[in-house]
C-alpha cells in the first residue's frame, strides 16, 4: 500500500533530551513537510523539503532540525532548544507544486 | 488576524441536516484545501480546488477567488461525518500550507 508512515505514535521524553521523529513515504513524492498541531490552534509549518538534499525553514523552525538524504525519508529532530516541544506532529508529502498533500498518522510527543 | 479564518468554530447538528462550513482567506493563493481530521488525529484530504466547485459523494466544495471565500457543504449529514474540518491555503511553489483553526462538527443521531 502506498502511503506515509510515522513512528512512533506516542513518544515520551525528558526535558533536555533531543528526540527524532520518523517520517517515511513510498508515494515517490518529491515534496515533504513537517507540521505541528497544538490545541486550539491551526497546524503550523516547521520545515519543508521540495527535493532530496534540500530543505527550507517554515514558520516555526526554531528548535527543530531536519535532513533529507533520501527521497522517501524526512526525519525531524526536536532539540532541547525547542521551548515547548509537547505537541502533535504531522508529516505530509505531495507530488510537487500545487499538489494534494497526503498526511501521515502523526506522532504525539510529550516532554516532561 | 489569521490569514485563514473558518466559521463556525463548533457546530452541532442533527442527522440529515445540510451542513455548511465557511473559510475566508486574506492572501493570494494557488489552491485551497479542505481536510478532515478524526479524533485519532489522522488527516485526510477531501478537496483541493483553485476555482469553481467540486463534488465527492455527499460533500461539495466551492470557492470564489474574487471574494477569497470557500465553503464546504455536507448533504444528508450522518454521525460518521463528525470530525474536525480544516481549511488550508497554498500560496504556490510546494512551500507548505497555511491552515485555519478548524471547525469541530458533531452530528447527533
């Protein structure tokens, strides 16, 4: 089945630790995205990548880092510099410009 | 002011009712998306449109580019339609979406 997978579904970390969220797609999509969702707010763009080995900061990139070494994979690292890391993180992909976005199931990160 | 505004924020209706959710935006866009999010958090794309109207089953989406407004309609609503419906706009260039806060819809049997 074609789609996007994110793992794990739930993740718990202690404050001060870096954590990496996985996102893999087998849709052969060029573009991939990371969004963050907080209660009562719309999703916000963290980072996006339009092609392998290239990525751009979104609206709330501070405290996050990404890599795009393979077309299928776009992992997100939440660093200790991120002040409020507890949130629901969604990964998405699209075929390219002005394309429908396909979303993964999300990872709920809790940092205490 | 948010670039994408949705109304209403919350909507409770009876099964069978005709539902309308509105979305207004203040920026130039290349496309507008309607998404559905279920309680588990997963998001499904319902429509992507840049002009006119699209229909899929009981769902209809319209957009008026001049007025910067879109509506999502659900005909013959059913409890399984209960979800959060999210409007998002694309400015072009595969640089991500800008989202509204969502409309929480509950359809009671």
